[in-house]
C-alpha cells in the first residue's frame, strides 16, 4: 500500500513538472559520487535548462539544453533526484532572465570563436612556412572537383544563368579569385580569416560554375533498416526543399556577405543530395558530423543488445523526422539540419557522442566535410608572422582564462548561474521586485555550494512551489514494490549485487548496500559498505595485474564514499548506463 | 539550514577538492549513453516543430527560432558597444546563426528584427538608428524590419 502511494506520488510529481516546464525555476540536482559529488544547480526557463559546466581547458561554460534531455542525463542516467523551485513570476521576467543567459552564451561563443580563428591562423602560417598544403576548409569537401558536369549541378547552373544572368557565376568566380590574390599578395597575417573566406567563396563559385557533383564521402551511409523508399509526401517535401535551395543559392550568389562561401557550398551540396534522393527514391542526407578537426567516434564496449537497441531507436527517430520535416514540408534550414543529424546518428549505429555536448535544440552540427584547397603563396616574412600569430593566440588564451576560468569558490556553476540571473535586471531593487530576492547576495559565505544556494532560493526568493523529481532508482523501486510487494523484494533491492534494477558499475565505487532510501539505518549500512570496500580493495590488489588497478580504485573510492554515510549523509546512489 | 543539510555540508567540505562543477566531457564518459540524451533532445525539437508555426500548430515560433532571435538581439546589443568592424559583425552573426542550424541568416525575417531590438537595448538614439537604417537602404524589407524591432521590441 505504502509502495503504491509512493509510486503514485512520484509519478504525479514527475507529470506535474513535465506539464509545467513553462515559467522560471531553479533546479537542484542531488550529489552522486565522482565529479557529481558536490551536487549541481541549474535554471529552467520555458522548457530550456541553463547551467554551467567546467569545460574546454578549465573554462566555465554555459550549457543550454531541453528539459527532457537534462532530466534524462541527471535524473535517469546519473540517478540523481531533482528538486525544482518554481518562481512566481510573469512571462516578462522569464524572458528577461533568458535574455541575460543569451547574452552570456553569445559572449562566450564569440570569444571562443575568436580564439579558434587565431588557432587556425597559426595552423595556416605553419603550413605556409613549411610549404605544406594549407589546412582543410570546411564545406569544401562536400562537393568534388573530380566530378564536374554533374547533371543536377548543370541544371542548377542553368537556372542561375536564367535568374541572375549568364555571367553571374563567372563574375563571382573572377571576383573571388581577385580577392584571394589581393589578400595573398598583401601578406597581412592578421587578415587570414578574410583569406580563408575568399578561398571558400572561390571554391563555391568554381563548384557552381563547373557543376561539381556531390562527394560520395560527404553522405551518411544509412543502414538498410533505416533506408525506406520515399513516400509521396516525402517526395513532395524534397521538391519543396529543392525549390527553396535554388532560391537560397541565388540569394547567396548576389549577397554581399564576404563569408558566404561555406553557406553556398552547403546549400549546393544539400540541393544535390535532394535531387539524388528523388532520382534514387531513397533519402540521401549529408553527414552532419563530418568536419575538419572533428574526431570520429571510437568503438565503445556496450553489449550487442544495447547496440541493437540504439540502432532501433535511431531508425525510429529518423522515420519520425522524415515524417515531420519532409512529410509536412517543413523544410527550412534549421529543421532540415535536425534530419541530417538524426541520419548521422543512425549511420553511426545510433551513437551521437561524436557530436560533443548537447546544445539547446538537437546537436546543431552542420555538414562541413573539409578539403584542402590550392592557395597562392602568402607574401611577407612568414617566420615573424608565425611568431606574432602565436603571441596573439597566447594573449587570447590568457584573456579567456582571466574572464571565464573555473574557480572552486569564486567562479563556479553556482556563482555564475546566480550572477547571470541577477544580471537580467538593472539594480538590486529591481531584482528584488522581480524575483523576491537576489540570487547572489553578498552575505552568504557558503553560497557557492549547490544545496546552500538552493536553500537560499527556497527561503528568500518568490517561490510558488517546490517539485521533487525522483531519480530512476526511486521510480523503479516503487514500481518493483508495487508489482511484488514484500520484505523479500525489499531486501533483494537493497543490495547492489542482488538488485533487479541496478547493475554494479566501477565508476559508482564498490559498495554493497544502497543508502539513499534509508536514514536511521544509514550509519550501520555505511559501516557495512566500509568493510565491503576494504574487502574489495584487498581483492583488487590481487586482481591488479589483470585489471590495471581498476578494482583497487573502486574499492578505495567505495571506502571513501562510505564515510559520509557513517554521519547519516548519502552521496553515492549508483548510476545507469542507458535509458530504457 | 536543517541538520541533515548541515551534515551534508560537513561531508562535502571534507571532500572539497572533488566536488567541483562537472566537466563537460564527463557527460560523455560517465553515463555512457549520451546518445540517448541527444536523441531525446532531437525528439523534443521534432515535437516543438509540430506544435509551432507552419504545421497547423499554435503559430508560435519554434523554441529554436525564439532562441535564435534572443541570441541575435543580445549579440547586436553587445556588439554595438564594442569596436568591431562590419565584417566582424557579419562573422559573429553567422556563428550565432550556425549554432541554431542556420547558414542563410539573411533570409530569416527575425534576423533584422532582432538586430533592431538589440540596438534599442543598447540605447541607440532615434537619430543613430535612422543613420543605421539609411546605411542599409531605408526602403529595403530588412531595414523596415530592423526599424520595427527598434520601435516595438518584443512585439
């Protein structure tokens, strides 16, 4: 009966928040072992979660993702209960706070892009200095100069001649070649970005004018089970996409944007892929994860059943995407990019981890297969230009570190979350009027600790309700007890090695008894876990020559995470490898 | 702070060096099925598509478009206070658009509108805004949208 009530309450809590992910709230994520042991906090606004993570080279970066993906990672896979303090604020306040996080995101993205551009400058100058081919330019590998006169590309060229004039592509080609020559002759090492843009535009013009075909390596190789013939509605969607891309290409040819080379190459490749789809009656999509510098996924060691399940899930998602993007003819660029991403995941056995961290909506990786292009020699003294470029890169690195580097106490996931929230308003009084209290008051010495921060949110800010969201084990335990109530079931589920829900994982540390669902018994369970950890470490010492000390590590960590349990504190909860 | 929380604080402070913010790459290394998170994220975007404009839905922009507009608005407001060139502005805009899966941002009507809103946020005067609009051709649709965004931000 108790289990039934618990299950009902948990399910209700989950549904309540899922239904009302709209609005503004702070999320507290309970701790777990390893890198999650301090707990975590985030802000949720109209279904988008904003939180900060210690990322690229020690920089604290803002991550934006949808609520469902956040819930999956933290509550399901990491098995950490969540609490959401929902704020009683109007939509204008929510929008204002989102604007502040957008500003933070934009500032970070642009500074990171600036550094990446300086890194590219160094790579290019090194290539020039050593007489090597210049690095690959993104997008240039989508089309192939070895396949000139492609019939679809020739049709596109003829169409552009009719719409923009017979000399439009010749003119674009001549202009971009002139720009490349001028920039190379000038030899200004601070204008290499402009040179890359000019080279990219020159390649796009050559490709359009020479009717280059699609490079076969730029396409996602879909497995047979995800390669259904096109439905009539999908064919209509692809026709609409082709028309849309013809217009896009025309507009880009006539545009004054100096950086439009990549956009043109991508639009042309998408057009060729769409035409080939229609010709073969099977969907041809560009590989969204292929790009210069983007590493291919390494094989993982999951079971074949997991692999098969991923494949089925990815194929299902692709079918859904085909229906919603092509079937409904919602073929704008952003929607179509999602379909390309799903195809890229499907082509990799359902694995998306090649694409890096999640972004706000989908992964947002654009097809960008690269190719090294012939470039005229760069005039000037290359050795000193390279030294200067390296200095500029070092200075930019230092600037980035000074502004965004992580610090355990003064600049962490909590302090910046609070600062960005308060930064949405012009003055402390305005913050107080909007939210009830500042998210980062100066009188809280331990405010950088996630649960202290969350306590303060609950106590001082205008919170309308706090919603508890159970971890995966909590939910599963309630289900198991509902289906098979009794002491035996409870006993079975209380240990890591007999549980039907959980499978022991080395990263969770070695432990015997779960302590997240008990309180008064926790110190006793902790003592058992401590002894278990000691025994496991001893066993690990014997096994060390065979497992490179993995079991010793798990045993020692198991002992360490048993210590808080002796003082009634649970950190370790176990985690899961996959979503079911 | 209640006693349980105080105990947790003591335990955590004892293990202070281990409880920093999570490392981004650990998302991939720790709960190994980050693919599931990616798939769920994309599935969420498909859901949003079907409930937004263009498919008999609510008529609201998709979350991706709303977020793009917000980012461009903030970008314009930040950029105008700096010393970047026109080409720098275009490069930055292209970067932000690509984060939303868009390369041909000139065809998105929300782009000039959001720029106008951002210029308003940056407190550009009417005279400065007029000069900006003249520089891109007052009668062009983009200029009109930018002006509308400036005069009716959030509208």
